[in-house]
């Protein structure tokens, strides 16, 4: 290769670098954006209050109280199949990965003998019982309803499925709890 060919190749490379740099400067001038003073977004959550108590924060869900009287226990039993891998709702049922759910409605939260509950659920329990609406909220999205719970279930989004499931769980008792007043 002679000197003339080397110069042509070197000029082609340098010319390309020059054109790319000019395009970069032009693009920076046209599409320049300032860096924010603080990176990220602030997410603010308001706490809802219910008569002096702080309601659990999390996504809103529809109440099921009005639907329970007409809920389909058979459909609830089908929905319970999602739960059956970890829970037993039959009389004398044993704890599995999750606690036994026989007579769960109006039972004290985190009170099943022989089951080790998460600290978050024990703290949430604090003398409470599993009401219809607590079950509804927990079944909607367990980790949002009780922050820090060890229940790894994603939740049941359809309000009718939750009402049917709670009606089924209500039926799994020697004497089912009274339906809530509408």
C-alpha cells in the first residue's frame, strides 16, 4: 500500500468521525433536556379512616356484604380450588402451608392452633376477628391488605368470585355465622 492510498483511508475515517461528531452536537442542541433536581417521583398515599381506626392502605375493592345473601356456594367451592393447595376448609382439617379455614368467619385472626403466622398478620390481628369485609379485603390482595404477610397468593379480582368464596367459607362451619345486615 502506498502513501496515497493510506491518506485516502485516513481521510475517510477522519471525515466519518467529523460528520458523526457534528450530528451529535446538532442533536444535543435540538433535543437538549435538563437533568431534574431530584430523581424519581414522590408517591403519596392518603390513609382512609374508619371511626378512629386506620384502615389498611391498598387498592380499593368493592364490598361484598350486599352480595352474600345471593352468593353461589357451589361457585365458591370452585373458586376455593385455588386455595386448596395451601388450605383445608373441612371439619377437622389440618394446617397445610396455610392454616385450616374451617369456621373462619368471625374467628379471631391468626388464632389457628399449631400454625405459625407471620409477624405482620399477628400485628394486624390485635384482637380482631375475620369479618366478611376483612376476608373480602384480604382475598382481594393479601399483601396490600396486610403489609408483610407471608401469604404468597396474588388475590381474587372479581367481586362475585370473592363473594362466592366467602359464602362457601361461611358454609364450612358447624353453625354458619349470621349474614351481615345490609
